C-alpha cells in the first residue's frame, strides 16, 4: 500500500520540479501539446471518413496556421491600437469621473474627512492613475516592439505547430504505449480514471472556450450598438477573460459603466442599457451557454478554478496558467476516486466499534 501511494506522489513531485525548472522554455511545448489534444477528435473523425492520419494532421494544422496568420495580420494590430488609445485616454476619463464625484458627493467627503479632503484625494488619485496609465502604455508598446518578446512570439509560432504536428500524428500510438505500460491488474481502474479525466478536461476547456468566444461577440456587439466608446475592445476583453469565473464580467462591467458615466451623463438611458448588456450576458451564460456547452458533469467548482489559476500561475508563470484548469480537473477526478474508495472501505463502512469491542462495565440483559 505504501508503495502504491509513494509512486504516484514521486511522479507528481518529479513533474512539478520539471515544470518549475524549465517553465521558461516550456510554453511552446505545452501549447503544442494542448493544441494536439484539442484537435485530436477532429483528426479521429477525418480518419473515420477514410483519410490517413498524416494527411488529416497536415490538413488540420494547415487550416489552423492560416487562421492564426490571418488573426495576427488583421486583428492583432487593430487590437493593440485600440488598447493604446484606451490607455492614453484613461487619465481623461478618470479626471471627469473625479469631477462627477466632486459635484455629487464633495460636501459629504469634506464633512467626513475634514476640510480639503476632497482636493487631496483627487490629487492622489490623479497622480496614481496617470502613472499607471503611462506604465501600461509603455508596457504594451514593449510587448509589441521588444526584442525578447518578439523572439518569444516567433518561437511559439514556429515551435508550437511543429510540436503539435508530431504529437497529433502519434497521439493514438502514445495512448496505446501508456496503456501497455500500465500493470494489467490496474488497467480497468486506470482506463476509467483516464476517461473521467478526459471528459472533465475536454468538457471544461472546449466548452469554456466556446462560452468565452460567444460572450466576447455578444458583449462587443451589444456595447458597440449602444455607441459606447471602446465598446468592442471592452466587450472582447470581458468575454475572453471569462474563463476566470466572474472576473471577466465584473471587469467588463466596471470599465463599461465608468466609460458610460463619462460619455452619457446626464442621460441615464444608455448607462442603464450598458448595465443591461452585462445582465443579459450573465443570464445567457448561466442558463444557456454554460449548461449546454460545459455541462454539469465537468465537476469543476468556480472557486476551485480560481484557486488553481492563481496557484499554478504564481508557481509556474504563464505555463502554469495553461496547465491550471487541466491539472485542477485531473486532481478533482483523483480526489473523487479516493473519496469513493474511502466510502467503500472497511474503515468507513465497517461495523460500529461497539459491536466489535466489549465496552467495560456494560451488562447485557
């Protein structure tokens, strides 16, 4: 029993150590493995239609690379331009929000904090936001023009498709090899656990990706239709970061309401419409998109997902963010299996101790 527990723990420790040591170079390999995992069902379907595995892999990756190149050429420059423009205008928006707060709540702030409290708070907030906006603009420009970032981006664009190609071609063979390495007496249990892990990971990753894309399109379209400045940018950001539960919607709601207050006051109609876009989006996500695309069988609680993203991101950086949800799903499956075995054990389901051990001083009859 001790050996059965020691071997998995040793394997987990070894994997964690490798991730920590090589996290700086693992990104294209992890991205390639994730891409191969996500595209394997498509390759399997093409095989069932009569296409060879090699031809199916080449076709799938060619379409993926062309789509990625199109996005990089058409979408990314526009998105970067919008982000830079938004960051440059943040101080102006904050200044106007400060004026609104001063007009509506200035006397109350002075009464609570003393004379001059409002002016001092406005000065501190203005300086802080101005410095933050300058830093954010410089950071975005450095990401776009920095040599190291450019080399990293090129390595991802070059290495990731190559890794995905070889893994996708040999995916079924690798699964068979791993299955052959499993001791025959444990294969039934390991296969069932592997199916549960695959269902959890695939259900969440593929389903949540579809949910994020759908929300991004909905938010961007809705905010653009009501005429909100930078509505498309805010909507896309809110939708794409919705893989972190509640963070995407709250971030988009805060940014859009702040912009709407500056842009539309004193007309409250479009401010209410901005709130309505996010309320409708949350209703659609909770009642239609998530139940249909993700499903309840995944078994990943939002708090567990947020903890996994923060923990793995803190330990392993961006690679950890990519691995957080799959690892959370795998750990969840293993914990549910351990709890099920515990509930079936003699320790949990055995006879009460009073029936097995004579209680001193007890007299029957």
